[in-house]
């Protein structure tokens, strides 16, 4: 389905579905920002108040958490948006 890291291929290699009309936009990134931010902020605040770490360390841990999970989940989130577009007949034949 992908021809690069996040670039959707023009055609499916299995079923030959035309995927050139797909435009997921910023939807997957926005969903991940909301979900990861909702989980990272309490984690960072808890680390800051419950431990005796220096002030910047919980922020660095929270940033690494967000960046790591965003990198892992962005491609499946984009595939899910493409599947929703296909399911609801927004693309394809």
C-alpha cells in the first residue's frame, strides 16, 4: 500500500485498486497528537512530581515517548484512514 515511508502507492500490488485519488491529509497526525498528548502530559506530570529527577528529565522522557510512539503509529494510522475512505466509498471504483 505504501511506496515509501508514508507515501501511498498509485496502485495496489495485490488487487490493482487505483489509490492515486487518496488524500488522508493531516488526519492521522492530528489524531495521534491528541491521543499521545492526552497520555504524555499526565505521564510527564507524574514523573515530575512523584520522582526526584531533575526538572528537564521528565520533559525529555515525555518528548521521547511522543516522538517514539508517533513514529511507530503514524503509518498504521494513515493506513486506517485510507481503509475508511475505501470503506465509505470516497475513493476507488
